[in-house]
C-alpha cells in the first residue's frame, strides 16, 4: 500500500504548544474522598441491618448466623453496585478516581464480592436450618420453593461465581478475550437477578429509609451506566462523525490508522489516552478494541498505531478510507498532566511505543526516551523520533539486542538507568511495553528510590 498520509514534523502544528500540561500535584484529596465515600456508604448499608434489629434479639447461635447472613447480604449487594459503577465508563468517574485506580479497585473488589455473596448464602441457609432444626438440603429446598425471587438469587450467585473464576488471571489467559468479555458483561444480569431478591426477600429492605436508600443507590448506578455507556458515546460520535482517512504501514507487523472527523479541534482528548474503536465494516462492527492515540490529537486527524497480533488487528490492515468509525472514550490517565515533576523518562517496548510517542508531543524538551527493541527493523516511528530529537532536543536512546544480550539487560538495571538518566529520581517515569520490560524497569526504579507515585503504567490490559 502506498502511504498517502504520514506524520511530518509540521503536524506538530504551531497552534499546539508542547508541554501544555505542567506538572500537577499528587491528588490524595480526590482519592481520599472516594475511599471515605466508599466506606461511609458501605457502613450505611450495614447500618440498615442495625436499625432493623431490636436490641437483645440475638439470643441463639442461629440468630447470630442469620444476622451475619443479613449483614453479608447488604455488604455484597453494595459492593456489587460499586463494581458495576466502576465499570460504567462515565468520564467524570475516570477523571475523578483515575482509570487505572478504578481497574485496581475493580479487580480487588471482584474477589471480595464473590466471597461475601457466598458467605451470605451459606450463613443464611445454615442459620435458618439451625433455627428450624432441619437439614441444609431441606432448608435450601424450602427456600427455593417458598420465597419469591429466591431461584433468581441462586442463579445470580452461580453466575457471579463463574465470572469470578474466569477473572482469575491463570484461567483468563487460557480463554478467548471475547468469551471473558461477554461473560463479564453478565454482571449486569447478576444485578438484575439480585434486584428482585433484595427487595422481595431482604428483611432489611422492606420499608422506610433502608428501602429508599437502596433504591437511590440502584438509580445512581443505573444513571451512571446509561450516561457512560450510552449517552457519552452517542454524543461523541454524533458530534465528530469519525471516518478512516488512511492506513499506513509502519514496519512488518505495525500499521497506523489515521481517523478524521468533524470539529476535532473540540475533541477533549490528550496524548496517552485511548479509545475503544469499532470499525463499521461487515466483519468488524460487532467488536470494539482499545487502541491508544499514537500522536497528540490535532484538528485534522487522530492516529492510532496497531500491532498485528490476531484476527481483528490483522483485518485492520485492509481497512479502506471512508469506513465509518464508532469510538468510545477517551479513557485513561497516562497523560502528561498526571506528572508530579517537570522532567520525564519514557520507557517503551514493542507496540507500547504508541502512547509513549504521543506523550512526546505533550512533554518538555528535556524528556528522555528509552526504546527497547530486538533489532532496528522493530523501531516503529524511528524517523519521527529522530526528527523530534533533532528539532526539539529530546534525548532518544534505542536499546537494541536480543532478550539475553548483556548490553540491553544492563540498561534496565539500577546502574544502567542511572548512567543513562542520572537525574532519574527527579523525573516522572512513563512505561508501556512487554510485561518483562516493565517489571525489570520497575524493580530498578524502586531500587533507585524513584517514588511510586512518579511511576505511570499503561499495561495494555484490562
Ligand atoms: C488500554 C489499552 C490500550 C491499548 N493500546 C494499544 C495500542 O495502542 N496499540 C496496539 O497495538 N495494541 C494496543 N492494545 C492491545 C490491543 O487492544 C489488542 O492487541 C487487540 O485488541 C488484539 O485484538 P486481536 O483480535 O487482533 O487479537 P487476539 O488474538 O484476539 O487477542 C490478543 C490479546 O489481545 C487482548 N484483546 C483481544 N481483544 C481485545 C479487546 N476487544 N479489548 C481488549 N483487549 C483485547 C487479549 O488479551 C488477547 O489475549 C491496547 C490494549 C489496551 C487494554
């Protein structure tokens, strides 16, 4: 394919000053507020049980078990709502808490919600069986047959456990992404199935403040979902009407896709962020894949750079100009404004160069880039990087060689990093690339005592 559109230094147009985003401050305030709100709302959810339980009513072990079952039920229902809220993709939430932090919370709470909901089920069955003096099997059966919405609650629990098991990394790596994704989407079904059970069977949600509090939580989460998953994407695409402008090869297995659209000058996106892209062709419209911007957005086009690793990325090579694109985003906090120091060190490997390349447009001239590759042929954007080095004085180091070569290995040791970047502790470090490169560099940075909050990762995985 003959490239008809390619980046030139002129594209870093004059209208766009570099280093637009000076260093910010560490946003403990926002996070602290989010954590406080989370624990406060959790405490209120459990308080509902407290208010509904007369003093001195827990006299037997069965009472205690049932009480513990009710408490875990409230806690499980609440954490499930928070889980869904965190994945609503609402831009205000990502901006407030940080996309990466949301992901970390979502993963941590994912295990917790499964354990708490299973504990709720177990404690309630054992508690009621003990109170009635029946066996566990007959108590389970009588619950299923006597209570409204109990069958759907059991189905929700089974689904939740399945989602939890599939989210375990070792399991997840073995299944296709799509299977994991669609089963993960079934969390909405869990919420729906659990809803009826909570309101019709939940002893603590029958009236008064508790009922209204719970309804408000559901409404809030539902509103955030509709906002983040429907309203914002529709608005973005109606406003910008994205289309493929061109597909340009960037080496053996990398391509850049230039995307045009209306009023791109008003697009509120930053270098280092990503969108989920849905290319509306016959074979690809049904799947949305995340790709980072590989140049800072400008008024004429957006650019993503894709490594061909599978079916979908392979198909993107044959995209024709004019194909319509539905994009969701921007997402992610791998941006220049998140840094705490003036200077930056960027570490990239493989397709990880995409967001790193874009960040260079937003960072000051004394930025240092370490680009790890096995051979010069793998150095995507070499011409651009050389041009940026010559024009702006950005320091670019190509660290070349096989995985076990002593030279490149040395570069990512504490000594090697200090030799290349003596003032590394006074810089923010942005890293994107293969897991091995990231973990080695992180270890070295830790040994060099670079504060964790100055280290920013874009792991290319959810
Ligand atoms: C936030 C983020 C930003 C990314 N930015 C870039 C980028 O700028 N350039 C680039 O080359 N790659 C990027 N990726 C990776 C890229 O999304 C996957 O390589 C691509 O989706 C693979 O699709 P496939 O069908 O060709 O490959 P497959 O063989 O189907 O998948 C290869 C691997 O990619 C992941 N994957 C597959 N489909 C998806 C999906 N829909 N969403 C998320 N992950 C998926 C899975 O972990 C899978 O194991 C990014 C990933 C994330 C999460």
